[in-house]
C-alpha cells in the first residue's frame, strides 16, 4: 500500500481543529498544559482503556460519554492526573466536559476528557476552566503541534504523526498524538493517545479496528512494567473524506486497518524511544510462534526483564538473560529448538550458546537501535514488540517525580 506521510498530527485529517495552551497547572516551567481537539462535524468515536483497577475519573467519564458511539471533542490537561480523587474528581471531570461544550456549542456528552500527571491531587478548577476557554479561542487547523506539546509530562519530545491512503477512491487521512515516557507497560493502550480520521466508518467497526491495532501497537511496548491509572486511546472519525461507508471484511476496511495500524505503531515506537532515562531502543521479534498470544508473551517477557534491560544498557551480550526471561513465561515451547540473534549475529542455536565474535556483539549493542530475533520453530506467527533499556537516569527521574 502506498502511504503518504503528511503534516499536522491530529489536525491532518479534514475537519479537525486543535489547540494547546499554558494555563498554570504546570506552575514551575510555564509549559503548555491544556489541549483541545475538535471535529467540525459529528464523529464516530471509540476508546480503549486501562485495565488498572484504579481508574481515574476522566477515564470513567469518557467511557460513559463514548458508549453511544459518537463525540466531537477531546479535552486533556497535563500536570495533574485527577486520579484517586473520588466524587470530587468525577465532578471536576464533568465540569471539564461542560466548559468545553459551552465553548464549542455542543453537548457535554460529546466530549472525551483526559488528564495526566501526578496521582492523588485535586484539579485547580479555576485554572483549568481558564485554560479550556483559552484553548477554545485558539482552535485552528495548524494547532496539532501545540496540542501534542500540551499533553506532555516527563516526555522529552512531543509525539505526533499522520498518513493518508486512497480508500474507496478518496484520500483518507489518519493522524494522532500521544504522550508517554514512564509508567509504560500497557494492558490496553498507553499513557494517552488521541487519533483523528476523516474516514467514513461506523462506530462499531471503528471500535473493532481500534482494538485490533491497539493490541498490535501500544500493547506491544514497555518501558518500566507499570500500567497507569489514566491510560486511554480515543479515536474520532468524522467521515469528511467522503468515501463510501466502510463495511466489515471489505478491502476498504483492511486498507483503513492498515492505515490506523501505521499511525498507532509510529506513536508506540515514539513513546519507547522517549522512555524515561532510555539510551537504547530495543526491538524484539519472536518468529515462528504457535500463536500471536505466545509470541506476544515471550517478546514482552524479554523486554520487561530488568536483567535484560540492564544488560543492554551495559552493552553486554548476555544472551542467558534473554532465554531465562523466556523460560519464566507461561508459554509452552521447545527450548531445544530456540535460536537467538543479536542483530544479524547468532549467539544461541538449538538451545545452546554459540562461540561468537565479542567485538561484533559490542558493535551491535553500541548502537542506539538494537534488534533481537528469537526463532521458536513451532508455528507461523511472527510478533514484534518494542522496549528500552534501564539506566541510572530512570531511577533519578522517578525518585523525585512529585517534586
């Protein structure tokens, strides 16, 4: 398929406006802390949410609002997660939706609400209200970058991407933005991701596509093994591309699925590359697994191991940690069949270690991007997941997060 990379992030698709402003939630650094995304017409909407049992009030409200399958706006603040805040937190999340609706002339139920930042603190609602109203005044077709900046917390870089593809004779665009750097071990999505498209697709089919692509993007990344209270992915599809409505199982559906997958994979990899304290981007591919679930469990088991992560930080070709991490999973496989490669260098074959060129291994591990391949020789499923190393800086960053 011929993808076209386009600019604009969440405003790349037709009919979407966005803004990002500083209102004062982040008092110390003056950085943007309120983002707003708005569709000029009613949009099909779908969301996928964290499985953490402590679910933040904004997430609970968004789940409620998107249950009907449609929405027109997303409002998000950073610097305060509004999590573990009880009835007051839910009241504040509802107020965020109400203020947004007032400014945009829509119903509160058409607003998805998100928050990210420190857990357990109440929102400074007077400040938040001022920020939402300011963001509404600044909505524009060029506001995607500002919105992406406004949802950042410990992120070092903003994360946005967009692609277009011909579907049903029309140019369909999917764009998105995400935030996440730490507390990343998704069990549905990532810290936060917001995706927009001008594709004409029903809410039911949009949700199906979102779930499928989330499981093959955000659910295949890890930074530190923690799943947040606020994780969500929300997608809006306003149909303004003018394509005939996509039907399930059609060629157009598979083209859209591939386009959505491309955007979500981009954003997922950006999150890992910006992992707190990370010095290495690690891609693990499990080849010839018996099933997708098996391949995923093994890849995530390798990437989630602190011993594996620290070995890569130290640029140590310690393949023993890789196979040990595999053996700790619940996956059934034949150890005597397993091969392991670091880059193109075989270090383990048929269940036994090989004599390999240590200088070549150091060269491979000295690069920013490291590629690990594990061949199970059991089936036909190939699964690729992404993670990062564990450095001294990760501890430094998270030892003083609240201060």
